[in-house]
């Protein structure tokens, strides 16, 4: 039983570690491009910011799904 608990802990850690890479890269790219767009066209800053925040919220769902799976692994078994 201890082996199963250890493997579950490793699986949960990998789930969060790998699952956090995508949102981190995606949000960094989105924010960087949004800042470039705001610097080039300051009059469009409000529209760009709104779209950036919406895109970051959608991108973050992947990390939240990884967290849910990791919590299910830890507490369901």
C-alpha cells in the first residue's frame, strides 16, 4: 500500500509540474505580444488588454485541470 501511495504522490507531482508548463509559456507569450501591440498602437490598449485577459483566463484552465487531477489522485485513493 505504501508503494501505491508513493506512486500516486509522484503522479500528482508530475501532473502539476508538466501541467504548469503550458499555461506558463502560453501566458508569457500572450502578455509579451500584448505589450508589443500596446507599445505600437497605444490607442488600442483597452481592446488589447481585454483580449489579453480573456486569453490568459482561457489558457489558465489547463493549469486548473492539472490541479484538479492532482488533487483527485491524492485524496481519492
